[in-house]
C-alpha cells in the first residue's frame, strides 16, 4: 500500500494544520488535461493522447471536476508536502477544516461558498480517470477517482461543514510521496478564468525559470483541454497576452502561430546568496510559530532580505529567528 512509503513514519490519517503552506501542484495534472475548463456542468467523456500518455476522463451525473475544484487537491498536496518537509508522518486520508481551505484558496466564506465546496467534493469523487501516466516510478494503466472518498466529520449548528475527511487516490498520493510536484504562485488562486489557470499551469511546468519557452497554438490547444474551437482559443490567448495578468510569466505571439512564454524578472533573479539555515534553526522556528510551514517562512524571509537590499548578515540563522519573533512578516530582516 502507498502508506508504507511515507516518510516520517507510518500512519493512515493526516490532519491539515499548516496555516501557511506553500501552494504545490502535482506534475501529472499540470502536464495533461484532466479538469474541465467549463463553468457549467460538463458531462462529456474526455479522451487525450500525447507522446505515449493516454487519459480518459468520465464524469458523474454532476459533471466533470473543474479546474476550480482542483483547489481542493492543491490544498491537500500543499499540506502533505509541508508535513513531509517538517518530518511528520502523513497519510492518504487527510482531515481539513473547510474554513482553512476556503481562506487558503482565496475564496469567500459565505454559506454559498460552503455549498459550492460540497459540490466540488462530489465532482472530484465522481469523476473517473483511466490513464497510463507515470506517477513516481509506477506506470500502470488503471482507473480511479480524483479522490477516493470524502465525508463531513463535523457540522456547525446551522448544518454547515466544519471539518471534512478526504481520502486521496493512490495515484495522486504516490505522486506527492515521490515529490512529483511544483510550487505555484499564491496569485494562482486569484485567477478566475479557467483558461488563465490552465495556461499558467502549463507555463509553470514547461517554462519554469528558462529564458523563454515556445509552443504551437495547435499543441497548446490540445494540452489545455479547451473545448473551444481553435480560432476562439487563439482569440482568448491574444486577450491574455494583452491583459498580461498571469503570475510569474509574460505571454507573447510569434509568427507561425506560436505562443512564447517568458518568466517575469523576479524569476530570473539569481537565488539569494544566504547559506542554508540549520536544522536546529528550523526546529526553533517551528516552536516559535506552531502550525506554520517553516519552509514557507524561510522563503518569505529570503524574499524580504533580497528586496530590502541584501544587507550583510553576521548570522543568517539568528536573523531569521529574529524575524520570526517580530511577527513572521515584518518589513525588516532582523
């Protein structure tokens, strides 16, 4: 079973309690079209084949899982990766607080938001995938749901879900354990248009920090999973180029019906020259900031250090702990 592979010890239950986990997305669903880009119930059976990878996505009566439903999986993956980095035991069955999920993914916390969240769980559990996509070091043709099951563990007095338990598919869980994931910009959740999210995923997966990456509109149309005719898809890409609103990347058009992706300046900046922090320092930070992802804190602190002039530090470890003590987000570097 997948649980036998988990770092930090064996366990079949994991509580999502990292309040500031870095957003992570699995590589397979960034590379291949698995989620519907429709804003209406989509009951098509999707089939995709590219470079030896084959996927068939079958909806339930509630329709295919959407790219906005995917926020739930991103939240779970991010929490599990934060726990792995902290040396904690993880499991395929995760328990999360609905309010935390809504806040982390940039959603409102109204009663309607909780209703939509429940519908998203139902679409994720009902959508069935058949694929031979490799996750970790396994290539097996198999069928599964995006999540195996879910249940409301606790409700409020008004009947609103408070705590939810989700069992991830072994396919997704295996990808997380093998660290087949990439970090996303927190601004990903601000993208409201489904195609913007999908193009960002593809750009993040393929361009990364390269100076530029190019793809034909024909192949991009296929990889995106868009149901729009190619001429409409091309027009939507041009609108995205004009808006220039994607996190991390600029889009451009080149002759020959080619889309060019280039990283924004902050991705091209050299990494900070601060040495890595010691394990003892990270342990101390966990005690100072219980419930927070210390790796997310470290990444934010390094960004603050870089953007405030890269001041010389006698002891980066002491400076980091001082910054954490000051409130984990101050303007200085301690």
